[in-house]
């Protein structure tokens, strides 16, 4: 919601938590927002600035921040780093890792192999609407990913989920 | 080639539904009319229907570009008042009068277009304001109802051809052939659809947005003035009635929706709007035919209008993903 | 997930505290609106000495109150990105039902105002359901509801002018002056206004309204109960329109056919002139207040100037366009 301020965007999903009987607790909101900005290292000239003034990467952080304000235990992300510059991507990965360390479960969808290799503990590869392979830990290599995605039973170190008819 | 037909059918679904709806309504009307379906009954019905249909056509052109014209009714009223003043006298002055009315209508449309395009104001507010201006002009021409119109012209337009077919239908057909079809087929017409569909995409594709919008508003004003002229022929006088203007504006929107034209722009056809208008008028007449007490007629008309727009806008049934509703 | 790391008071907190409240720039639209008000007052004083007198101004504010109440409802709906064209006859319903209730005996007299408002809320709910749940464009739904309301009132009055009188309470609210000579109607508008501002700025409802106006899809995806909010907004608008009708009936001591017709376009114009974007998502109530006062003064200056009726309409339209050209323009494609 680009014309709205950074603060409004961040607090929107969590308004229920931040308000009593429908009335927003402005002080609590300010604190929570400031904290999130700090946590995600969102670069902005203050929280009253319209979201449209931020860079793409920071806007993406806003969206993630919005959901983090709900203090979720499970986070579902769809291509979270698409279109973001490299530096911010690294910050994002760092953040996701920290969240996981703190006990969250994160499920994300991505088509960026480098990202998957560098970031994930487990990868489920889908082909033609079904999960075909699960790669864990060291098995996650670019080669394994590509071949699984193309449904070639090539790499010996991958364990197929089931016999796949081609 | 069967796939081609299926696609064509789906694309024109709105128009076809409007056509079917109208045929059904009219059949009920004709069979139940106390006087039966004779030429005079048909002509009276046609005259009222065609009047709304022309205004609906005008509205369609603007709605296609994802705009709205809340001043069509007032342009019609202005044309009505003007016509009652200048469309009189000798055949020469009558013809000049007609041209004058059409010119003023086009001018009104042009004003709308210019403000929307170059002023970059929203159509809804713009046309509310210009509607007030046009109404003021109408009032200046006809502070009290009065005036006259050339009798032979009026008779020609509101009478019958060859003793059977209402002349107004011929007028409507003429407008479709001369205004709508060329517009629809031309590249500018297609540009208008593109603009209504997605102005951003149209801009990126180099579509002549401004020309398309301008033409749409211009033609809308022109058609509205034809409606005003026709109204003068029916009533033989000019009246600056704000109520009438507002009514026709609102009914034109209803007709457009009934005719399968999307209020968001980019799809639909003026032909659908015409059938929507005719259907709408017929429904009103149905109440009369079934002897509904005059007192209850406005209420029934309102309920019918409500049901009709619910059906006409029922995107709910066609949408697979709930998220599309919020797009 | 674990809690966010323990909060520490550090420079980061300055973000929220520092920039939010300080230096809120005046919306240019509001500035222009108030500027025009001043202009109209000055021009008016040339035509009539008493134009600037306190009595006259207070009278103007009283008249403006009726429009103000109606425009408040309209503003909330416009903020959503929708529109409410059912105002004309919902206003009439409010007035007529309230006066009718008065005729039902003493209980009726007490309940007159709530009955009037309640009818408006009911009609507003119909609008709301149509827009929020059936996804019908608001323009069409509200038009249809307007037609239905008209039909209902025609049946109710039998086609004649309504004869019922207003209750004493209605007249008191609309015409009385308590509190240091300030018209009650103005107080009523003030109360409505304060409630509206509170609703819009301090509640989740208000935040959601602005969010929906900005991008409904995003609001929906963020978990907001968009449909309930939209429906409620229309219900509020209906209630406020009807309340306006109740006040009008109190002012005139009775209701009248088509009493709401002169309030639709001015209500929309007032909201838009006050800087609220017709597309939704942007606007502040102060602007609407300015818009209402401006429109009211404009109408009265035109009658003071004894301009013929046609001139009034033309001026009206020209002023709206002119003001919007100054501060209501959209963005160029290249931006």
C-alpha cells in the first residue's frame, strides 16, 4: 500500500494485537514499529514517510515486517527476494536465519538455485504438480536441484520420494 | 473451428444475454398489452425505448474507456431546449438548427474530454460539474418550458415507416451504423477498449490514449444531443428539467450494466447497451400492462432495477479464485 | 516463533517518536479550500453589508450543518474508493420516517429520531451487502437502492406531500440555540465530526478504511476484514444521510417530497473539494469541513448576488472544476 506511511504499512496486519476494543494504542504501535524497523534494518527517513519512497528491497522488508509483527511461529514466503539488490538479499537471508535460530519455521518458495543452495536446510522439489524429491543438507546442490526439477533421475546422492514414471 | 465460435460466444456474452432478455420481456409485454401488438403500440414503445437507448449508447462510449459520464442527461436536456428554439421554420433553418444542436452536443462532449484528459481530473467529478454547467445553459435557454419544433421532422422521426415499422428504430439503426460500427472497427475504437482495459498497458504500448478518450467523450456528447433532439420531437417543446436529466443519466448507467458492459471499462458493446435500455424500458411498461397500481410502480421499478444490476454484475458466479474479486 | 529480542531504548526509538507527529504539513487542498472561503466572504461583503455579520455567519454554519452531517457519511464511503448515490432518498426516508414515528403517539415521539436513523442504516446495509459481498459496483447498487427508497416513500405517502409533523426533539436539535447562542445543529455536526475523526484516525476500522481505499487487495491479503468494514461504512453513511434528513425535517417542521435531492451533488463536491481523493485512500475530515462550508457559502453568495438560477448552476460547476484543476489533478503517465 504505497501511499500509506511506513508505520501504517507495518502495523496493519497486527492492528488487532495493537488495539483494544477497536481503538489503536498509538504508543504501543509506535514502539512496535520502531522495533521492527530496527530489527529489519529498514532504511527510511522516519516512519511517517510513504512506503512508495522506499527502495524495492526495503519495501519487501516492510511486507515481511508486517507479518513478523504478528509474531508468527510459521512463516510462508513466496519468492521473498525477487527483484531485490544483492546487498539487501544477504540481509534478508541473515534475518531468516536468525528467525529460524529463534525457533520459527519458515517455508519459502523460490526458483533461485543459489538462494536455495545457500539458505535452506531442506528442499522439496516439485514437478508436474507433485513433490518428487526431498533434498536434505549436503544433498542440496545446484546439480541435484536442476535434475530434480527436470525430473531426471540422474544424481546418485538424491533419494527419490517414489518411483517416478516419465 | 468450433473453438473459435465458443470464444466469440463468450466474448459477446453480455450483449447476447441483453438481447435475449429484451426479446423475452417484449414478448411478455406484447402478448399482454390490452390493445395488442399493433403499429401504434409498437411505435409508442419504440419511441420511449429508443430515447433511452441513444443515451445508453452515449454512456457506453465513455464507460468503455473506464470513465463515466454523469452529464449525458444534462446534455440531452440542453439539446432539448436548444432544439425547441432553433429547429423550426423553413427546411433550411430546420436543417441548420439540427446541425447546431449536434454541434453543441459535440462541444459539450469535447469539454468533458478536454477536462478529463488535459486537466487529469476524475471523470466522475468532472462530469458532475459539467453537468451542472450544461444544465445552467439549458435553463438560460428555457427558463420556462416552451418552444416548438418543426412538425414534419418530428413526425418523420416519431412516426412510422411504410405504415408499420417505427421510424425511431430506423433512427437507432442509423446511429449504430454511422457511429458505433465505424468506431468499433477503427483502430481508435480499439484503442478506447485498450484504455479501458488497462491504461498503463495501453500507454506502454504506444496506444493513442488521448485521442481515443477524446473521441469517446465527443461522440458521447454528440449522441446525447441526438437524444435531446429526439426528445424534442416527441414532446414538441423544450424543458429544462433537472429531474429528467438526472433520471436519464442514472437510467443510462443501469442500461449499460444490463447490456453487459463492464463499468470498469474494456469490455462490452453499445449494442448490448441498446438492448439493455430497451429491456429496461419494457420492464417499466410491463408494470403498466399488468395493471400494477401507479402508487406501487416506482417501488417495483426500483426492485427490478436492483435485481437487474445484481444479475448484470454477478461476477461472483464466474470467478474461480476469490482473490480475483479484489483485483 | 520466539519473541522479538528484548526491547532496548536506543536511538532507534527516535524513528517512531520523532517524525510522526511533528511537522505535519498542511494539505494544500485544505489550504486552498479555506482560502476560497475567505475569498467568498470578501466578495460577499461587497454585495451586502451584513454578509460578514456574526448572525449571518452563524446562520450559514447552521445551514451548513445539515450538509455537513450528510457529507461525513459520504466521505467515509469515498475514502473506501466507493460512492453513495442513494443519498437523495435515504435523506427523505430519514425525514419521513421520523415524522411518521412522531405521529404514533408519545412513544413514537421519543423514538422518532432513532427510527429515522435506523431506517437509513438499514438501507445503508443493503448498499453494503451489495458492494462488499455481491461485489456489485457501488455506483449501481446505490442507484438501485435510491430507486427502491423512492418507491417505498411514494407508497408510504400515497403520492402526496407528507403531512406528519416533526417531534419536538427534532425541532430542538435543528433549530434551537443553547450553549451561548450556538445553534444546536452546529453542535450536532460538531459531535458527528469529532466522532468521525476519532473513528478514522484512532481505530482499526479507520485504518482499514484508508487501506482499502489505497489497495483493497493488499488490505484483504493482510488479513483485514475488508467486507465487514465496507458494509459498515455504507451502513454508517446511510445512517448519517438519514440523520441529515431527520434534522432537515426538524428545521422545516415537516418532511417534503424529494427533500434529499439538493444534497447529493453538494455532498460529493464538498468531500472532493476538501482534498479527499475520489479514488479513495486519501483525505482528512478537516478538508471535508472546509468543503462543506465553502459550498454553503457559495450557494448563499449566489443568492445574495441575486443571480438568476441558471447562473448559479454554471458558477457552481465552474468553481468545482477550477478548484480541482488547482489541486485535484492526477499524475501524468510519465511520472
